[in-house]
C-alpha cells in the first residue's frame, strides 16, 4: 500500500506511534498497558495498535534513564511474548532523540532472531519508512487478513539482509558528498 511518506515521517519525529499505526498504516486501536517484570523491575509498556493479533507496544524510558541495552531489551521482549506472541516494541529515550524498533523472527525449529532498527533524530528516517510501508494495510485487505499474513509482512519489512543496510549506509554517505556539489538551490527540500 502506498503511504503518505511525509505524514509517516512527521509522526515518527513527533513520537506519535498510535497515530502512525492507526492513521497511516491501517492498524487497529489497542489501548492499555502491559506490565512485565525483568530482573525484579516492573516495566510498563503502552499498547499502541494491533493487527489480527500482532501487537505494537511502546516502552518510553523514564527521565534520567537510558534505553535498555540489547540483552535487557531481549529479556523485555521475552516477557512481552508471553502476552502477545507476535509483536513489535518501540523503545524510546526521555529526550526523544532515539527510537529502537524491535521485531523478533520466530520459525519452528530455529532460535528466535531479533531484528532491530534504530532511528536517531538527525537521520532521514527513510530506511524505517521503507520497512513500515510493508506493514501498511488497506481497507480492501481487511476481510481476508489473518495473523500469518501480518507476520509474513512484518518479516518482509524487518527481516532485511545486512547487505541491504550496508548498501543504504553507503548510499547515505555518497548522497551527503554529492549534495556538497549542488549549488544554486536554496530550498533545503529541493536541494536534498
């Protein structure tokens, strides 16, 4: 489904995850909170949206704290999986400069494979928008949509080969160098 990239980017920059999922990606409302206990600490995740049983949660880190490290994020994910087997978790810092999007690939007979995407405030967000576009749904899809359909789309969006990320990172560097050669265009959006 084609999405309104500007609207998606605006919601990402505003940390408006509920609006992002329900208004831009076609997910359904999912309100409430999920409390999980990790290392004797209770953490409260905010339910953002759901689609056919796949839930999206937000874990905003409280003031004077940092986003949990990878091993702690995995422990949190393991606890969340007990309540919603298929899910996404968005971890954010108190300064609202960093988002870590986490999705876990589950396949029978294989260990769970965690896929994360980090978005920092100075980044364009294009790589994340490309992933989100894959998990956007239209009204026409609603009638026959199932949880396996949603998880298949999540896999297509978030289980991207490292080569793709490497290519995109290199592209970003080349793009930045190329922009220095462009002169005479004063409008930033046109220049980029």
